[in-house]
C-alpha cells in the first residue's frame, strides 16, 4: 500500500531551512472566515465570554493570566495558532556552545504564518523560547502576538513593537543552547490544553482561551448569547433596577 503523500510547502513561500520539511506538520492552515474573527474581536471581555461559552459546551481551553501572564497591559488579540514545539536539548550547555550549532527553529512558523496569526509555543522553562529578534521577525510577518508555555526574553524589544507575549515569565537566559525545535504546526500542549495549528486563540488581560477550529462557530454563537445577556444586565444596573429585580432576572 503506498505511503500517504507528504504535505508540500505553498508555492509562494520558500522554506527558511531552519527546520527539515518533515518536521512541518501543516504548511497551510485551514482558515476561519474573516467575519467570524471580527465577531470574536467584537466581544466585550472576550476571553471571559469565550471561556463561559466553552464551559456551556463541555469544552476545556481557558488558561488564567496568573499562569500565562501578558507582557503588555491592555493587550487583546484574536487569531489562529501557528504552533511551535520546543523540547529540552540533550548533551548540556557546554557541549552545545562548543558545537556552535543552535537548534531553534521558530522562524519557520513566522515564515508560514499569515497576518493576524498568533505564535503558540510549547516551550522550556530553563531558557528563552522567544527573544527580541525573534519577536521582531514575528511582528514583521504580521503575527498578532505570542503565547509561550515557558519563558521569553528581551521584553523591552517586544514592548517597543507593541507585540504582546503571554508567557510564564521573562529570563535573561538564552534558549539557543538549551532547546531544540522539534516541530512546526504540529500538536502542542499549553498549560495542559491541547492545541492544534489553526485553532483560535483569544487572549487578553484575563488570560488565554484556545478554541478548537471545528467548534469555533458553536463557541461564537454561545459567546454572543452570553455577551448579549451581559449587555442587558449592565444596562439594567445602569438604569437603577433594584437588586431584587436583578436577582430574579435571567440574562444568560
């Protein structure tokens, strides 16, 4: 029986060579409609509304900002995930330095990204998974921001770009000698949440929520219902409806 054909790089994009082609699981992401992304962005307190919708639909995908902290106050992004899998490098730092060979390959994800995508990295905690130059390249490619289950560094560089990063913290320690990028656009685990390339990322001051690609329409509909109920409740509070009436009302 013939083996399945390997996915091919899109004709309009040459690979950087930082990663072997077989390490790239998906070259072209399935795409959500632009109006759907706009509707997610229009939600007030989007991560909370989407988290509530996920709960109601029996889905799990929310991560608190206390676990993955936003680097820029007030940042809010909605976009599809381009994923990077970083693993600890074997052999020790001294041997890696002596080899002179860095094994970080996240730039290939930026190369394959479309404007508005979000870089999602399953990373290490002993060094940086994304530094200032890397953030600059992601920003140049049009990426909206990054979510890193691990550390990043050079926070001033990404701040000056207005490029938000949700991570476990910052470090001065390079990942160049401490990690190897094992896969691009393959499955990753972010703070216990399984994420696939193309899944929706909703991130703001409250945290990060990942929505499976094939459930985005259902989650949006439920999130809009919740959002509309919250809007009615806020309007009633603003016009002075009594606490007793508010307690009896059903908003969502």
